[in-house]
C-alpha cells in the first residue's frame, strides 16, 4: 500500500505543477489595454553659452539655404567667433559672445535703440548669440526695411532661431513679431509696414 500512496502523491504533485504552469502562462500574453510608451521629444534649446557653429549648423538643418562666406575667431575676449554668410541674397552675420552680458556690453545691444547708419536693418539676439540680417548701407541715416521676399526669409530665420536661442530680443528698423512676443501696437510688424516693391 505504501507504494501506491507514493505513486498517488507523485501523480498529484505532477498535476499540481502542470496546473500552476498552465495558469502562469496566461499572464505572459500582452493585455489589450497596455499603453505604448510615449516618445520623448528632445528639447532643441541650446545651453548657454551657445556656440555659433552649432547655431549655424542647426539653422541650416531646418532647410534654410544659407551660404557661408567667412568665419573668424576673436584673438582675445569678445566676440568669440563670427560667421558671415548670405541668406536669400542678403548678408547674414552670426556672432558668438562669451556670455549674454558680453553681448549686451560689447555689441552695445540695446533693444530701445533702432539700427543706425551702417548697421543691419534686423538685429536679433538670444542667449550669447547675435544675428544681423540685411545690408549695411552707410549712405542712409537708417537702414531700409525688408521687401516682401526678404521679410518672408527673415520670419523663416526667426522661426528657426527661436527654438534654439529663444526668447529672442531685437533691434530692428521695424519691429518684427517674435515667437511668444506680440508686436507693440505702436510699432506693427514689418510685414504690415514693408511695401512689396520697397
């Protein structure tokens, strides 16, 4: 009788193992209510101090056709590096300073002052990077506003710069609407004031 009890116990143990294993396999199938892992969108904003080479490369990666002309590095202090280029047949200059304070002090970047004779008509700054767009005419007391084509190019440039360097500040002949900053009522955006033939 002892042998039959051992056999019965062995069969019972085997059945129990099979039942437990069978129950466990049901939990391995994915549930219909499982949610996919959300994708994390990387933040494109650069850390200060930003490097002008990175800005130039990332703006170009946004599809803007910018033709580099020259690049020069500062020998001591500020500016650190300057890249001159052509964008939509207008001069584009990107300048790196060691800090935002150096940009304001060395470049004399004052948002209350409009560009003067010999300066680009549109000057935008973010972090420690200064961006100047447009011809520097020394014959006019004040630079001329952009025509319609250059206005569109300017807004595309600003749209590419803002995620990298924003919030942006400006010194412009006509105030342009920067992302997240409405244009003042007394100074409408350039698109409203620039005539297509100018």
